[in-house]
C-alpha cells in the first residue's frame, strides 16, 4: 500500500525520487511474504522482477511525457518496442538466475567464498559504472 | 536558404547523471546486499533487471556529437504577426532522444504553446525544424536561446548545453486606424496635403476676388463676373505640408499586468507618425525623459522606419536631473510646427516643458495617456481620499492647460485614438471661433 502511495505521489507531483522507494518497497514486501510463508524462490520471482523493471520504466517514461513538447511521432513506437525487448531480456536473465539457484549444490566454504567474490565483483562493477556516470557529469 | 555543405558549429555538451541512474544503482546494490546478508537468492533475482539496465546502458553510452544553427525568416514584424524560427540540427552520431527547449522573451511566444520538441536523429542526419513564433507585443527582442538535451535509449545519462542566441527581432506596434488627424494652425512652404490659409493654386475653394493682372484665365468665375460686370476670379487654398513634432513624455511609466502608459504612448506615436507621413508632412520625434532622444523632422517611409526604430529603442531611465526644453536642439522644433504631446502628465519636468512650449508660441496639443486605469483607488479611507485628491489635481492641471489654449484630450486603454483626436479637434475649432 505504501509502495503504491509512493508511486502515485511521484507520478502526481512529478517527483522522480519516489519511484525507487516504491520499487524497493514492492521488492521488500515480496521477499517478506516469501519469508513469512516459508517459501523459497517461487516460479513467479523472475516475473515479479521483470514487473518491477516494467513499473520503473513506465513511471520514468510517464514523467518525461508530462513535459509539454512536440514529439516526433515514431518516438513512442520505438520506445515501446525497446521496452518490450528490455523486459524480455530482464525476464530471461532473472529466470536464468532463478534456475541457477535451484541447482542443488551443497554449501561449502569454497562455494561461499566464490559467492561473496561474485557479489563483491558485481558491487564493484555497479560502483565503477556509477562512478563513471558521476565523472561524466562532472 | 539552406546550405547542405555548411558544417554546423558543434555543441559542447555537459553530461549529467539522471535520477534514474542513481535509482537503479541503489536498487541493484540493495538487492545484492540483501542477497548476501540474508543468504537468499530472491533479492538478487529482483535486482537483476536493474543491474542489467545499468550494465548495458552505461557500457553503451557515448557522448553525442551534435551541431545546431538557428535562423529567423525575417528580422522585422508587426504586432500579431508570426515569424518562423528554423532550427537546423546535424548529428555526428546517432542520438536516441534530442530535446530542444526554447526559452522565449516575454512578448514573443510559440504558436503551438509547446515549450520544446523531442526528436530522434540518425547518424549524419541533418534535420530542419520549424518553430512558428507569434509576436504579441512590440519591442526589440533577442531570440535564439536554445537548451539542447540529448540522452541515450536507457535514459541513464543526459548531455545538455545552452546555446545563447542573438537573433534580433524587431516587432513594430500595430498602428491604429485614424480617420482624422489634427490640422495644423500654420503650414510650411512645401507642397503637401494640408489646406493652407493662403490663397492660390489648390483644390479647396477659398474666396472670390477681382481679376488682377497675372491671374489665369481659367480662374475667372464667369457667373460672378457677369453679375458684377467686372472680371472676378476664384481663389483656392494652397495645399502645403506641415511640420509635426511628436513630443513623448518618457520620464514615467505606470504598468499593470497587461499594458503600460508607455505602451499606449508609443502606439499613439506610431499611429500619428504613420498618418502624418502618409499626407506628405514632415514628422519629427522628441523622447523627453531621463534620456533625451530626438529625430529631426523629415518625410517619407524612411522617416517612419526611423521613428518606429527610435520608439523600439526608447525605454524608461530614471533620472532626477531637472530638464527644460532648452536641452532640445533648435532644429528639432522648427517654427510653426504642430507639436502633439503624448504624456501621462505625471512628471513636473514634462508639465513645465509643455507650458514652456506654449509660451514660446508653438501650436501645441496634448493627448493625455491616462494613468487612472493603472492605479487602484486603495482600500483604506485615507488611500481613497488621496486617490480622489489626485484625480482633482489632474483635472486642475488639464484646466490650466486649456486656459492657455492648449487642448488636452484624455485617452484610455481600450478606447480608439480617434476619440481623443476628435476631442482635440473640437477644442481647437471652438477656440478658433471664440477667438474670431
């Protein structure tokens, strides 16, 4: 409910800051529900992930459309087509991750180390990419 | 004209991260951390799409290469007309989204009311975008400020620059249609459309007198000659031109959200100048204010353009220095000129200058651009009393001018200028009859 309220306020008042909070709250609520029901990653986690991205993309797109401007007619079609591809790609990636997670591998210190290293590498990649974006912005 | 071979000046774009980049980076990091801390894969799966967008988006982003040029289809327009602002874009690389924002000066606005345009450019594409502008208010403007923002498909980084344009656009006031103008008391020696008091060759009948050597045979009035048994000739009024000086009081300006006394002053000046110049008169201009401006009287279309350009360049500049009409060059106020003063009758210096003009024998008429509609009476009793006293003071001032034989006609916003002109004409007619 809080997530929907945050998203609604963001769209109503053209407030981009509220969108990631809405998405985060939706993610937290999903994971909490899984925890509460004692479930592991269900069949719908990948779909939910793609849905979160779709919600985020549509929210940012709608904010950009609020500004009064003449738009090239083909832009909307291209953007919609790109969004479909993006959602399909993210669904594929999320499904792949989910399938990997289902592989029964017993935990071992080596495996934990690999997981930590992978996560750290991923975090480092995100940080460097974000830093690159920050540097580009001067 | 478009020159396909001209290289457009490239824009220097500054990159900045959009809020989407920060949001997706935050969500990705949060998902990864949660997955590590909780030891569950679900947060990682939920964060993976955002991570995918970040990775691909930032890896593929490149600084766009873009050139821009702006042109106006003309530099001069009349109030209410449209001009076309053409924007030429040349992309040195494919750009998914280009946003163009045109901040326009007050007085000029986009016809379709849109603040900007969004389009896409392919590699090496040259695009021409036409943006019609409507000139709402007269004045001199600089058009061509342009904000350009380019972003990639993912919307993570944007590249922006501001192009300061300096395309001059001069919007002339739309003159009012005047059905009558003030006729001068005296005319000049040159041929024109004004009926002179002198008799001679002309169209308008003046009198009949006895034939004198040198008179033309065709001037003989045979009927009167037969009746009086002596030759008589018709005399007609000469048609001469006149000198008209437009005396504009630019010391003060009272405004509201829609207009100002200076607006009305300039509109009246442009209308009168246009009408007098059409009738082959010489028209001069005096902008009597903080900055003194003048144009010596001249004829023709060129003089009309000079007068209108001078009006566009005139603005209120505050000054507390005392000024009399001595500062006005003598050649700007030729003798026997008709001086039409357009003034809100607020500043003491203008009021005294007008009295001085009359004392020096100039044929003077005043069109009072009424500041009353621009002033609210006030809410308190003292304010309303002050307002009424101010109105009384203005009535007294008008009476003082009229006692000296100076016609004063009040012209308010929304009224035709013809009405004020007719009031002045009626006063002068009455004054002439009273004097006779």
